[in-house]
C-alpha cells in the first residue's frame, strides 16, 4: 500500500555555534537522513520537534568578545543564528534541498532552547538560509492526520513558556520572556558548562554525581545560591528589570531538585496525559522530546512516544567506567488509507566507547575525538 504521506519527527538536535558549548556534532548523519527524505517519491513532512537550535548555550560574539546576554533582542538572536549556520553548513544545505521540493513541508517546532524562533526576524533569516520557500513553518505544535507532536517543555514547570506574555520590554527594547530556568542557565551556569563541556553530556545525572561528588556538590551549591538570590536579592537589586521576577510557584519544584540532587526533568508524558485529555482523544500517535530519554507507552487507542536527542550524549556504565554514546532515533509515520502506521528507527552513527577516567583528565581532547569520529570540526 503506497503511503499518501510520510511524517518524520526528530528533536533536540541543539545545534550551537561550533564552540565548547555546542553539543551537536552529528552533521553528517542528520544531513544524510534529510537528503534521503528529500528524494522520497511521496510527500514528506519533516517535523523538527523543538530545540533544533541551542540559542541558550550559543554565545553572542561582538568584536571577538563572547557573552551570554540575559536580555535577548531580535538582533542578538539573529547573530547567534548566523554562528550556527556557519558551524553547521552541511545541515542547512540538506534542509535547503529538502525544502526545494514543493511536495515536502518543513516544520520547526519551538522548544525552550530555541524560543528565539518566535521572532519574525529570526524566522525570516532562517528562511533566507533555506531558500525562502513557502513550505517552511514555525509552530509550537504539529497536528495532522491524527499525529500530534510538540517539544514537551510546557509540562516542565522550570522550563515552561508563558504564551500569554512571550515578550517583555526592557529599556525600550523588546526582549524574550524566557522561562526561569533559561534565565538561570545563561546567567549562572554557562561558566560551569565551559569548565566541564564534556561531563555535561553524561547521563543519568545521579550516577554521574555519585562518581564525582565534587561536581554534584558544585551544581547543588550554585543552585542554592541562585535560588536564594532569586528570592531575596535580585527582586530588590534589579527592581525595574522584569527578567528577575521570581515565579513563586516554582519554589518547591526547584527546592526538591536541590534537596534530592536529581536534576532530570519530570515525567512530562504523565503530566500531559493528566492535563491534555482532549488532545489524547483526537489523536492516535503523540510524540514528544525535551527529556532526552526514550520511552513508548502503548495504549489501546493511542501511543505516546518520547524520543531521545540528536545532540552528543552518553550513558554512564558505572561498573565498567565507560561512556556509551547514545543512538540517534526518529519516528517514521506513514499515512495510508488504513490510518497512520508508525515505528521508531535508529540512524546509524559509528562511535567509540570512552573511558570515564581518561575523559575526565582531558575533556577537550575527548570533545575533539568525538567530533572527529563524526566528521565535525570543533572550534576549540
């Protein structure tokens, strides 16, 4: 049975600017997949399910000075996108080829790391890179043929976007109203990421912190300090700055993470099932990302799929002291007369196992080694 359409969903690519804080190195694999999709005889919807770009960890560079601004204007976002395009030209070229086929559609769903895609200026620049085609769309959700996709950050209190107040005004400029966790990342944690660029890619976090308690303590201390400053100091010191408003309802959620030293996001699928029953009744296949962990919940009337990420991440085998590179996955749905048919596929990427102790002694060396294995040139 020939499909009427094919829908491909993948997410959490997190393309950065090719710097130490850029965690995406699978340009060859992703571009190969996109090129293969562009040659399909039937229409294809390619749904990039949020955090395609990592604006949060991409630096803003002016006169060779690197910063991570808190007040994100359209000009800053466009400048970051230019760095990403230069660092990942191969992926942009593949997306350009895919969008050239009028039968195809390219969807950029917006996540918490690429909230900057909300700016029309960023959308226009991205369309310019991809050929100004009319089949490129920017959404928060995808919903067609009883297939539903969204990134998933809206079911994570610390990263939830306020859709009613997406932008703020500060000193006469329009800026992004980022989630509270995002403000914390760019203001308090980027120096930690720069200090430990490889270790931040390792999961699960409890196992990592058990192996290196000093890192766990450092993250916890930074978090406690950020929480206290957000509650008692920032609101007074930056009274006229709306980005320092602390959402009180997040207090216990953040405090619980500090107390338990568990920094994984909550189970967003369980929260979605509780809060979005109407969407569940309307759709058969529902796909999420955000948590960077793979799971499938098959029910009688629907299936909930959570895909893992495409950024460079590792699972820690504590007993063997080895870092196992995660596989890259994506959802493939064929729309047929009998209804949507789905499966989750892995895209092959050949990688080596790394010894945890060796990596910890020279993170930059192993960043380069990982990038070399995937044919990516790192700017370090």
